[in-house]
C-alpha cells in the first residue's frame, strides 16, 4: 500500500514540517530576500494564511538550521548560515479580556528571555525590560538580535468595540513595540505580522520605520498558494480528489478556483488559494467551508450594523480609494478596512486612470459563508435554520411553486426589528440581497446591480423567474414595471417558461403583504 503523504493541517512550526516529512510549499526564496535586503518589516494577512509558519521559517533560518532547508530554494542562496539570538513573541495564544491578561502574556515571554540574558531590570515596566534584554542579548552573544512578533494586534482586535480597553492595550503595546526603534543598533532583523494595520490608532507611531510589505507586488505571493504551486506540490492530492468527485483534473481545478482561490494582495499579484481550506479539502476528500468555520469574530457584524453599511455593495463589489481600506481607523464609520484585512474582501480590479480599487468577495466559500453568517443578525432566522430555508427555496423554485417560495420568504422578513424606523427600506434590501445571493449556491441567480434590470432573476432548468419588489406600493405596479421596462426581453430566446412575480412590502407590517404571479 502506498504511504500516505502528510498534509500540514494545523502545523505552524517549520521544523516540525521539515523533520516529520509534511508537504511544504517552498517560500524560502522570499525568506532569504527579505532577511538580507532590509531589517524592520510588517505584513498583514488574514487568519490561517500562513503568517505563523512564515515567522517560524525565519526563526529556523536565523538559528542557522541549514539541515531543515535541504532541497529548498534557499539552499542555493545562503552560504554562511549564521546564528543569532531570537526573541519570538506570539500574541495569538491567549484571550485578552483585561489589561492584566496582556501584561501576563508579555511577562511570560520576558521572564523566559531574562532567564537567559539577565534579570537586573525585572522590576521595571515591560518596555524597559524588553529594551534591556535586547541589549544584553547583543552584548553577551556579540550578535545583533532577531525579533519576531506574531499577531501583534490580537489584543486590539478583541477590544475593538471597547474604547477604554482598546486605549489601554494601545498604550501598552505602543510603548512595548516602540523599543524596536530605540534599540535599532542592537537589532539584526524585525518582522511583525497581524491581521490589521492599526496605523491610525498610534500603535506604530513610535515604530514608523517599519517596511509595510502587505500590499507591495514583490511580496504578494508570500503567503497563500498559487495555482502553479498547487499543481507542483499537490498534484497527487488533486488527482485523487478529482477521481473521487468524478471530475477531470481541469474540472476540479475550476471548482477549487471558484471555491478557494481569488485572493489578491496587489492588483498585479497572482490569485492565491486559501491554504487552510485547500489542505482540509484534500484531507476530507470533499469541499467544505473550512476557513470560514474556524470562526468569524462578532465585531465584524457589529461594525457593519454600527455603520449601517449597505450590504449590496459587498455582494456586487465596491469601488474605493486605497486609503479607504488599507488602514483601520478606530473612530471611523467605515467597516471596509477591517473586512478587507480580515480576508472577507479582496482586490478584484484596479482602475489606474482614476486610482480606484474594486473590492469583492474572493470566492464562493467566503461569499456564501459570510452571508449565511449575517442572516441571524438581520432576521429572526437562526444560523442553523438558514441553510434549511435556502435549500427549500431552491426546491420550491425548481418545482415551479412560487407560492411556497413566497410564503418561505415571509419567514425571513418576519424578523425585521421594529427599531429600524427610517432604515427599514435598506434593511429589506439587505435581507432580499442576502437571500437571492445565497440561492446562487444551488441555482443561477442575478440580483440587480445596474439600472434597467429586474430586482432579481432566478434561472432553473425549466423556467426563468423575474422578481420586482416595491415598498409601500402594489404588486400590480411591480408587474407593470417588468412589462414596461422590458425585463423579460433578454430571456425570450432561452426557450424556458417565463414567470413574472410582482411583490409589495408593507412598512406597517414589515413583511410581504401582496404578490402576483403571471406566466
């Protein structure tokens, strides 16, 4: 029996991957370049995208572990393999509910470093102790120090909607990270990673020499898996999965592209597959929403609700300037930077003439996972009920039972909160958009994104349903608009049954109060 190839699911230590024979996508040419052309770096990437493994790779490199890099690109680049004192701080390992939690985590690392390089400053503040231990490590070893900080922003993210706690964390971390500027002469290399860039809340104001490579084209493929890497490293896994799912290799690649590909960290960068989802799909031998199921922070939804953001922009793609999504501003009513940097949106296009970026969902896993996650926050339909309702909607329309579909739709709108007042119309539109977009998992749907189109079009094997919605109008008015504006004309030659559905929403009942179906 052929030995199973080992997939590094949940393995974030470079040494373990190399020593235990796990599959590895070779990023070491970048490691060598970054380590030898600059000193202080910052990289923002979504969770589960390989940041921790990257830092572990740097740690192995600066530890002189030539044995771990045999057969990799860096083996032909590096000749000296020097060792340096390394301080590796991982802030991802704790839940931060109070300032004491953050202080305890910093103390844990400081005590470990001080046990090696001296405890003379142990009664001082964390930043004083950090500065001292860096200096002592350099003096005692005769080598400059390497500092690796993983998920620098984890405490900040957990307090993003708690202004006093966020401010306290910010003050602590600003002072702590600021040491990396004042201790520059003792430092050989510094690399910080995180999900977000909190430039505007002063965390990095004392560390302004950082080279932020998050959106530079030379580093766009540093984390994630390109299609070329997928074929080069995982061809046996691709072929096995294709055989099991009864696809050709090209058909499987197309399915995987639509589901897990599509991340762009620069307009000119290659599309990247989500490594966590790809590895789990190979392991489970089936597609699933693996990255999304690892947890979506509730602050994402809270930010959306606080800002009254129009969800239709997320579905269709939104054009913005670079500054609108590249940095997080704690006092802004703009959730886009957080949503983008967390991996739920990516760069889909760039208009060089007007310097506008189009942001959109990277792939189907994120699109449908994010919208499913939002449903309970916009209606009274719970998360576990959403999938059931959407599947039933699909069955009803495939069977041509518009009445059953409309009755099911009423269940969603029954949960419209009474406190909406002037926002009722946008809320209706958001729920409507989410439902019809989620239907796209099973049958072809279009939701209006331009003038001159019906509100929604659903295509099944036998029929095409054209929906038009009115708020405090009438179903007759909605039907008349379908005819007058020729919404059916583009589908006349499809050879399918054409069904018009005019629907009216009532602000008073906060639900559908009338609909008319005409074939």
